[in-house]
């Protein structure tokens, strides 16, 4: 097999604002450049993937940010398209013995943590995440040791080793409720790795939080000033933003929420035009969920840039059709974890799942379905 073309992906996180925060992180990683398939070859390849999934007794689990063709294949073959938590839950509960996870590496690890007895494969094990890369387990563990009196809460976008060091793992859909509950109990929080999501939750809850200075290289590029200009061009458009975006963007949002919550908002809100501040991979699902509505990608750069709005994770783009064929034919790219590490990483995830189940039961009992739709939603710019 030919060596795939690679390109560098650089990330540079700002220095901490207080001595209690973590050191700045600068790094370089590599992402494979996918080559588009000719239409006839694409149809043939998609047919081959269908055959292989059936013959291998496998199910395809894909994230909202991967290529539209991969999302469509997952749904058409009885798989799942969702956020990282939905993906792991689906894989855990599905009877298939083999899970093919189309996303980034921490998603494959999470699937393996929740389904240790299953085989978990990925199209490309080099597909990673800047949040994961920017929070090395050894450095993070030392930071935790320096603050033993704090409850450790980590975002799902982290390695299994970081999760194993945490008290709680949260996703963007439940972070606000978990932190609010911990704050009400008087607990002080050590948060990692995304500083924008952490800052948002801190502002909303008033919790005492020390923040690791990580960021998503996609969401960190959204520009508040450019968003203001775009809103002026589309005064009736509602703004949907993921909480990994900078505060200058979140302050202008009509809805701030997880990927699933943003899709729900696009479908349910009484508006015909939306400006979307998250990875452009989500637009495929939004258009399918809300046909007839218009979605505009939020800007990541100014007028002089060659790409005005180029918010797409280079590692998510590595989940291509050819990679799915390779992994299903040869059974390589398997996610493996030390069983003891997996058990430790599972505890904070199970704690989150139990919290989410209890919350869902309370919501259903109270009939407050609007709250279940979008925990982060607020109407009108903050």
C-alpha cells in the first residue's frame, strides 16, 4: 500500500492567565490528505463497504463531523451517526461484535472503554484531536497532583489515560448540569482540556474552576468581529454555536449547545436561516433534519483570507471511504487498551451516564421537555 500523503497541523495555545493554570501548549501533528473518489468508483466503494459490514458482522458508528457519504452509509446500514457519547452508547448496546468507529481516536477509545469485549476498528488510527494532543496524560496527572483538593472533571475529548485520572467525564451536552450540581455541593473544580467550554460553564454556573488551556483548532478559529459583519448581512438569521467557540462568538449566539442540541435547534426553532459556528460536517445532518432551511457557515477569517469559512477538522476528514474498505478487509487499525486502564477510565464515564439517566427521568417526570432539548439554549445574543 502506498504511503498516504501527510500535511502538518499546528496548534498554539495561549499562555495561562494565572499561575494556577496549566502551561501553554504548542505542537505539530500530521493529518492525511484524503483524495476524492471519482463518482463511479465512489458508488462501487460504498457498495463494497455495505457487503463487508454485513459479512464481517460489523456496524458503522460515525460522528456528525465526518464526510457526508460516511454518515449516509452508517445510517443506511443500521449504524449510528451522533456525538461522541451517542456513538459510544450505541456501540455498547448494539449486538455487533465489531464496531467500526468513524471519528477521531478518543472516540474509538471511548467505544472500547464501554465495550471492552468488542473489537473496535477505525479507518485511520492517526486521526486525532488537538484537545487530546494538548493534554498529555503525564502533564495532566502532575497538574491534578498539585491540586488534590479539587474534583477533576475532563471533557470527553481526551485520552483514556486522562479519563482514568478524572472523577468525572462530561460531554458538551451535560457539562453544564454536572458542574452546576458539583458547585451546589460546594466542590471546587479542576477542568480540562477545552478552555472555551470551561469558561462558558464557569460563567453560567459561577463555579470555582481552574482551567487547562486547551482548545479545538477548528472552533478556536471562529472570529467574533467577522461574525458581527455576517450577521449584518443576514439580520434574520439565528446563530447556532458550539461551546468550544471563543466567548466573542458565544456572546452573539441564539443557541449554544452540543452537536445534537444544535441539530435539534435547527429543526425546532421558528427561523429559516441559521449561521452555524461549529465544524461544517454538521451541515449535512442539519439540512437533512430541517429541509427548506438555509445554513451559513460561520466565518473563521477576514476578507483577505483565501478561505473565508473553512471550519473542518483535518483529522475528521481522514475518515474516508477507502479507509473503511481497508480496515474491513484486513481487520487492522484496532483500538487496544490495557484492561486495568480501561476499567479506571470507565468509572467517571459511568458516573456521567448515571447522572444523565437520573436527569432524564426527572425531566420526564416533570414534563419539562423543553429543558431536555437544549441545556445551553438562550434566546437572543447574551
